[in-house]
C-alpha cells in the first residue's frame, strides 16, 4: 500500500513542476500591453546609421538577439525615457493616417499581411527638434501619435519601402517574445550592407540576458522613492515649486546648489544595492547646440556608499557618455540627458562597461552590496555646482 502513495506523490510533484515550467514560459511570452495604434517610418539606407544609435550600443551583429530589427522612438513620447533595449512588437495596419502637419496619408493597401508582426529593439532616438533634418523630424517625431523610425530591414518585412510610412499596431513585449505569426523575409529584402560575420558581441545589459526580469528601484521620480530620504550636506535644495513639472517629459525635478565638499545625497535602507547592476539618472543640460557643443554638464562626481563608513571610488560624470536625450517639452530646444553607471565602476573599474549579472557587483569601500545605502552626487571641486536631476533609479533584478 505505501508504494502507491510514493507513486502518487511523484506524479503530483512532476505535474506541479510541469505547471511551473509552463507558467514561466507563458509569462516570458506574454505581451506587456494590448495592441495600440501608431505609425512607422524607416531609416538605415546607408546601411550603417542604425549602428550610431543614441543608446550607444555601437555595431550590432546579425547573430545577436533580434539582429538588425531595431527602432528609434520619438523623444517626446511618454514611453521614451529608459526605453533603450526595450522591445516592441509591430504589425502593419491598413488605415488612413496623418502626419504632424495634417497631411492625410492613405495606407489601407500598404501591408503585405496585417497579421504578420516583427519584434524590434529600441536602440536610438527620433528627435522632435533636429536642425539638420528639421522638416522631416517635425513631421513625424513630435508626438502627434506614437511614432517609431524602424530599421529598413524591419520595416520591409511588413510593407514595401515605397510607401515611406505605414500605419501600425504595436505592443510592448519581453525581448524573448515569439510572435504568433512572425513576418517572413521580405519579398524586397535589402542586402545586409556592412555585415561582419566574425563580429564578437560585447556584453549587453539587454533584458533577455538577465536571469530575472529587470526591476528598477526609484530613488527619485518626482518625489523621493519609497524608503529614500534626503541625506545631503553643504547643499541648498531649491523648493519643489521651482522645479515642478520641469523634469523629464513633465515630471518633477530636484534642483540644488552644491557647495565645495558637499553632495546631493539620497539614502535608504541597507540592501538597496543587492542584485543591482547600474545607476541611471537624468541631468538638465540646457540648450545643447550642434552635437551637444553648448550643453551645460555640471562637473560632479558620482559615488555610492555605506553611510556609516567610507565611500567607494567616486566616478566623474565625464567617465560615461550620455545614452538618451529628452527635450524639456515638445518643440523645446533645451534638453535632459541620461547617464548610466555600471556599479563595478565604483570598485575601480570602468563605469561604462556593461554587466548583465548582478553578482558582478559584490560591494565596495569595505562594504558588501547589501550594506550600501546611499547615492551621492558630489562636488569635490572649488566652486559651487548647480544641478537639476530627474528619474534616479537603480537597475537590476529582484531575487526570486
């Protein structure tokens, strides 16, 4: 009799394991949003400018996940901030649309097959205000509707490039998402100009490379994040009324005058750095001019620490290049720039080198990652520094 119980328990165990595996697989193939209406143009005619995206990924190999199916998002969309590496499923939609100038465009006959879809990765920006291409960018990228500028290789899987622009339906999906009806190779396929078959991909912090789903922890997004509070010293924080609605895409910002040997600091509970890989923040840089030549980047140092002991290795803001650019408002010519610092940089490494494994950062400054509790924007110079920050997050994974 007992042996039947053994077999029954084994059967239940196997069944539960199958259910858990099925549930996990389903969650990785479940869209984050329903289908929404949008519009798409394409770029990459020279075969290379898709490799110069603002997310700073550089050359992307065809053998990497999603290959050259990449896209640029309009920089005034609410989905734009922190969109680098996120994935969007797109399908052509037979419809009549318009551009930002009010011109009517009939695209009811543009689609190869409206049920086909392609998953694209965000690697670039479609700026609303861009002097070298003013008319076209103002036409598509200023927020009259959700707009993507897709690589020509992704676009032509859904519609002929002769149309120039197509109506779309889109939804946010996991980057490992498998479409129900993936678009086949285009009947008008463009050669992969500049393909390098021997390219060895660098480490990417893309979502599909991470063990668990990325979970950002907010230190400041209009207000202090849950558990965070001000720990600044030698710093004048301006009243919130002066920066209300002035942050990234209309969010509140935090602005301060940091005296020499002072810091704008955000403290929380020990453990906020556990399973984290990077620190993200946006800084207001004013009118940037051609190629960012007039951007006002405050020369500060960034550091993390255990508030009870010495800090880690400070990193100058110039140690990393910004990776996204958002105008203060639609049609504005003054900007917020986004920086990403990878945490091993605070142990003496390079904060610009991506990691995708949270165990790569075990702590610094004689403290383990679980003991660190503070983020600092420091003025180690001799003159007062004025800064405005928005959307400060720690990125990484929750431990499951």
